């Protein structure tokens, strides 16, 4: 019984690592699309094309993201905002956005 539990925990842990790896691939694709947007002005279209492709749908699924049109439009909006993923995921950016939202509510 103990071996079964250990094996199940190990498999779950391996799955979580794989999901994080695929999530990193999605973040890299977003950064590439943001760079394309700044350079060529076609970033949202690039990420949409990738997300709708067979490989993109597979990567999104493996990252634990349902590859539907709502997700594609969200990815396009994120790329259009022009904020790199490392900045968007930082604590400082989160605090800045929260402060801006509180100021908007107060006004």
C-alpha cells in the first residue's frame, strides 16, 4: 500500500513539473509575440495564429489551459498591452495595478 501511495505522489509531482514546463513555453510565446508587436506591429495576430495552431493548442492543453477562443482573445489582449511577462508577474507591477484601481474607484 505504501508503494502505491509513493508512486501516485511521484506521478502527480512529475505531472506538476511538466505542467510548469509547458506554462513556461506559453510565457515565452507571449514574450516573443510582444517583441514582434514592438518591432513589426503584428504581435496579437502572431499569438492568435500560434494559439489556434495544432502545436499551440497542444502546448496550452499541456500547460493546463483550455485552448478556446476566450483564451485566444485574452492572449491577444495581453500582447496588445505590451507588458512583458516577467514584469506582469512581478510583485511591484501587481501592487502598481492595485493602487491604480483603487485611485480609479476613489475618483
